[in-house]
C-alpha cells in the first residue's frame, strides 16, 4: 500500500457531465447523483458535491463509493440539511483510495482546503505554535516555530497558544541557559548580552561555555521537554551539592536558582498529568444549537496549555460525528500523540484510530476513561468545555443585541454579515499603505484582512487620494471576480476612518465604477478630538449621528475602528523597518548579500563605501579587484 503522503496514491475522476440549471431543484440534484452512480466502483474513496458554478458543497468519504452515494438518492430519508445540499448539487468529483483510512485522511485534507458549506468545519485561522531546538548550529538555539518544518531540529508541541510557548521558552532559558538569539546576532557578539547578565543564557557566543558544556545543557532541555523532569531535578541537586562541597558557592547559587525555576514550573501546572506521557484530551459540550470542544495538550506528562474550539455547520449533526470530523481536521495539521482521551467515542472510532496511526507512523489509541485518574482529567476538560460554551453563548447574545441596535441606529436593511473597515497610514507620504479589516457577527475575520501598498507616488501624501486608490483596487477586483455577488465577499457595511472628505472620496470612486448600493459610514473624531470618547458618524445622505459616551454601539464601532488602526499602523511599521535595511549597495551589479555584508562590515555605512578609494575597496576581504572596480565605477562613473 502506498504511504499516506504518497502523491500517486489517489485516482481522481472529474465527472464529464453537468446537469444544467442554477436554481435549487431536488429532482435535478438527484438526477446528477444517479448519473454519477452509473460509473462508481464499490471501493473506498472520497466524493465531492458541486453546485452549478462548480463550487464545492460537500466532501464525504466512503468504504464503498457506490453504496454511499446511492443513499443521497433516497431523499425522504435524508435530514433537511442534506436535502438542501442535494437540491443544489449539479455534478460530482470522485477520488478512489486504497483504503477507508486513506479516504478519511483525504476527506479531512479537502475539507481544510475548500471549507465546504455543508461540512462540519474546524474554524481556526492560525497554525499551532511549537518549540524548536535547532540542530544546524554548533550551539543550538531555542525558538518559537509555526508552519512547515523546514529546519533541522527537534520540534516540541503543539502548544495551545503563543503565550504558552513564551512561558516555556522563558523556563528553558532560566533552567538550561540556552541561547534564543539569531545566528547573525550570535556571530557578531564581542561581549555577553543582557540575557547573560540576568542568568538566562550561558553566553556561548563569547566562549563563556564550551561546546561540550552547552551540548550537555541541550540534552538536559531535551530530557525536560520529553517528560524526564524528575531526572533533570535529581541531576541538578547532585551538581549543587558537589559545588557546595568544593566551596564554589557562586556556582552552587546558580544551580539553586535553576532548581527553584524547575520547582516553580512543576507546581504551576494547571492539571496534574504526571505519568500520562504524550496525550491529547478532548471533551465536547453542546447547548443552544452550538458546540464547543475543549482540548488539553499533554506532552511528557506536562500540560502545554488548552484551547476551546467552536466547530461550525453542526446543525442536525450527531455529536459523535462532529467529534470525528473535528479530530480528522485537527490532526491534518498537528502530529497525533500515541494516546487520545475523549469523553465519548467519535463516530467510526476504530477507523479514526487506524487513520491517525497511519499519519503518526505508529499505533494511536483513542480511549474513553471509565475510572481512575484519567476520568478526573476528562471531567476537568468537560467542565472547561461547558464554561467556554456558556461564555460564547453569552457573548453571542450580547453581540446580537448590539448588531440589532446598529441596524436600528443607521437604518440598515438587516444585520450585516460582513463589515469592512478602512484606514491608511504614512509619515509625510513615506511608506504609505492602506488597510482593510473585516468583521462579522462572530468577530474579526483575520484571514480576510488586506494591505494596499500605494502604487501612485502622487497619492502617498493625500489621504483622500489614498482612499480613492484603495477603493478602486478593492471594488474593481470584486466587480471582476464576483459581479453577481454570490461569494459572500461583498460588504454589507463599510466603515471609513475619517470624516466627510474620506467618505466623499470613497463614494466618488464607487460611483465612477457604477456601484451605488454599498452602505458607507465615515467615523470622525468629535469636537475634542476623541479625548472624551465621542465620535461623529457621517452618513452618505449628509446626516451626522452621535451616541452617548456609554452606548454599546459606540463601543462596538470604536473597537472596529481601533482594530483597523492597529492593523494599518503595524503594517506601516513593518514596511518602514524593511525599508531601513535597503541600501544603495543593493543596486550595484555583481554585489550579493555576502559582498554587501563584507563591505558594510569593513566601512560601516553605504556612504563610506561610496566615498572609498579604489585601493581601499580592493582591500576588503572577499572583494576582488574586478568587483572593487565595479563598485567604484558605479558610484563614480
């Protein structure tokens, strides 16, 4: 059997037919499915339902494709949710696999990629953070890592949040004095940095510790992260006694402080998972049509944090099926541990365990504890799940009331599903950019945020012109890619950080493109420049609306405006910082990063390189006479 990551393990066959008709019609949907049935084999695989536009409605897996897909033709036996899906179906794509376990893995991969509207979705914009101990350097660095594993080293995780990683890295620095600096910073040190002074680094950059001594610290850190904290504690205790007996009281004090740090970490665990090894704990809570899955991450018997997940599209879906879909999508990104504890069995539990074992390269067990210490862990996860769901429902109820008041205050047609907020940032025209933030009833949609680098230099110092350029690009593209507004990417409400001028500039640009039905509001500071918490909201019809200082709609709109401002300022600072590293040497032909660095290290600044004599240029290590001549000719030619 081909491996789970083998590129040639699937055979995909796009249906060569499409039943025409764009309006939902259950008879047409059944006809499309029956036509597909004629060619389906009785073997494992994954199927995709497409609507008339070709968009994916649903991704499903099957032990026997023909038998599973045939169920969709028995419309009376389907829940209402799937009846609506069949009514929209116009074609199908079929992928055959070698086993049902492979089908389960592929299904999760496709759901994560396409996010179909009829699948249970794990909505989580950020990848999980890990701790990485690099192995591509004589003195390995400890650092936070997200994304693809492109560096050689040991990865520890997942952690529930960036804060959990930061706390653990701080502990590693206190305990094992490992460096966290970049390789370039390490290479250019001539004396220890502040971290050495506060006893968080052993300063290998200036030979305060040799390679063997540092390697021992790395091994201790790996033991600690691998769950052998007791052995590390014992080793430190012996070392402290030996230092004291040798009358090296300074070293004994250093080791004592490390022992205190270790004891503090062991005592600050939110849950006691000693002896559990590597495990994930899941508990599900359901209430008011919503579901929450609470996850605890245990690695080496240590609690590496917990996170609440709120899967969507769960209406009319059984809880065990939601848990199965959640696990499949969750472990699409995160390596499965050897043990998974849950408060209930996911649907097709044995198949899920087999699929995760394939992904992990070893046996993975899914257990529902019935007695002992593990039931205590499950109960704690259940309690956290219920509390998180209650908070979510309370926030949703409060948010719903605020949105209803927003509709009434501004006379909107309905509760906006997509709100776009625009702001721009520059310093006297330099590094100008615009920013778009997106929010919905569920909160900010950070994966939809956009930056607009101003392409026309004449607009860079003109806020009104910047707003026009931003709207021209944003809505010009929307008109081209989605003229019928079917994708849900068109805004129901647009907020502009600015007064009448910015609002007028945006309206003029949209009118030139023939767009006259987008509701826009300008948010301007009040008479005291916002110091009293009052803003003026400018409407397209000329009205100005004010809210009392403590009004919830005012707080909500200020939060939206502040998020746009934060995003714009952050993007501007990043652009400005990047520009600082740009040098006139970048334009010299034949000068790459290595020679640029050599010249700057020798002369100090690009200006000094430009003013240098030819003989001085030729003396720079790594710069030949020919290259020196090129540099000299470029600046003096």
